[in-house]
């Protein structure tokens, strides 16, 4: 028997079947578990979730005489034949209509925040020896994919802004988003695109098994420590093999996202066509997010500069996959600092569908007068504009403390 109850009726020993609300409204990675920790009840009460479903056949019931919102008898024996009128229902339309950049950034920021909390929860459960709940990740991948469809640069750029403490978790979110964008660029179908997103979300699962002092070391790893870290693809593969519902794409990417085209990667030193398309995609997305993110021992590279450097690493990436990745990101990805023909300096806020070289720029500094100017948006794809990008600029040399705030429009990112 399933019962729908108010969250303030929850007790230890109840089997939580389902949260009545969006996954973004609660801090749990999964549902379908017996509540054993008082902290879990506290987290639910602190969330915006007001009602839940409990399964009384698998856990504690509400006290005798207590009122409930609804009772549902689970059907244990499905009908032998479908009803004559039963037909496959079309998938509900997804919310993928494009939004203005500023609105999508705000929306993507909320998704990033909740996605990080979900990934933290997933990693913690795996650390406690539980199987990976892939089913609980599907809606997360859907929401990230929809954000990418509306505005690819928003969530990818936001997830790049990590602290040392949340690097591993937001890295998974970023790689998920980039895998989705790259899959769309490569023309993969919807099922393949979602599978790529899931693979990106799970690709670093093996880091759960890495010693904390090695994983979070604020400096360069020793050879011995690097040997330990090189085992994370194999460890992640073992974890996913022990879980149900994990598809072949995720298993492949988790194991092989550190392989290189010239055979110098790990763990199996695969080369060329021996590496699947999905793992080739994973390799590009993983490296790009790693080198553009701030780490304890180094600052992240500028997005545009990162693409330039990656293009020079012969034998590392599949050329066709890398070319598609650049197209999905833009030659000047969101957040890139550029100098225009007029001498003004600005930051890329959005890509133009017309050309890789004509993004939308927020101009805010004059190099000729060496002073800040009133920010103004310049769409380089507009036929009437006389501006064009003449060079990338190194953010470290300019030290604009509010650069993230300028491209995102979110004040707290400039702090």
C-alpha cells in the first residue's frame, strides 16, 4: 500500500517511495529507500518538498488513526494483455524554446546548483557501498540537455566556475552538458544524445575510490600518486558493472575517456579506431573542462586559448570529433576575453548561429584610453557592425575581478 503524506509525518523506518515534486526541489539523488538517518528527515523538511509517497509494505506505516492525503493500492499483477485502446503516448514536449542569454544563465545556475547537490549525494552513496542509481540520474540529464538545447553556452560556462571543494562534482555536470552539445553537433539521435549525457555525468565515478589526500592534493602529483589516479577509470567501470541499468555507452566512456589516438593513454592504451566515438567525445570534453577550470595549483586557461592549445596536441584527440567540439563551443566560447578592431575589450556572452567568428560581445573597456566604459552589447554577426575580433586577450594580464559577472550577469559570480 502506498500512502501520500505530509513531510512532517515522516518517521525513521518509513520506506520513501517518491518525492511529490521536481528532483530540483530536494537534495536526494534517489528515491526508494528506508529512512534510517534523522538527518535525512531534516533535509527533507528543509527543502521545498511538502508531500511524499511512502510504501507501507516495505517500511513503517503512519500511526493508527493518523490522516493521510491519499492511499494507492499498488498493482502487483499487471494485466496479461494491454487494453485494446492502449497506444504508445508521445513524449511530452520538452522546454527547449530559446531564452534570452541572461534568463538562461539564471535558469542554468539553478540547475547547476541542484545538479551538484545530486552528484554529491550520488558519490556519497557509492562511498558507502551502495550501487549507482542510474534511474535517479535520468531526469537530471534531461534537464541539463534541455538547457543545452536552449542555450549551450550557459550551463557549460557556469559549470566551469568551480572551487577546489566542488571540482569533482561540477566537473561531472560540465562534461555531461558538453557531451550533449557535442552529440547534437555530430547529429546523433535523441537516445544517443541522452546516453552521451549520462556517460558524461558518470565518467569520473571511479574517483570515489581514490584516496582523498591524493584526489584533493593542492599541488602536482608524484609519480606514485599519479599511478593511483590512473586507476580511476577501471575502478569506475567495476562500480558501474555492479549496478543495474547502466548502458554500454556509460561503461565504455567511464573506462576509456583517458585513451588517446596515438595509443599513449590509459588504462588499455587503445589507439585510433579501437577507441569508440563516445570515448573520443568523452576525452575532448573531459580535458577541456579540466584545463579551463581553476584548480588549487593553477588558474584555468581562457576558453578560447584552451581550444587553441588543444588543437596543437597531436595524437591526443580524434580530429573530426575535436572539430565538431569547436563548432559546438564556438571558436570564442562564452567567457572568452577578446579585443576588437576599435581597441575596445569585451567578453563573449553568447554564440551567434550565423558564424563561429561572430559571437555576441559585452564591451566594457577601452584599451586606447585605458579605462572602463559603460558596458554595451555588440553582435558581431549584424551586417551593419564594423567591429571584428582581432585577438584573444589573457584575463590574467588584465585582472578584471568582475569578468565572470560581466559575461553571466549574475552578481555573485563576480565576487
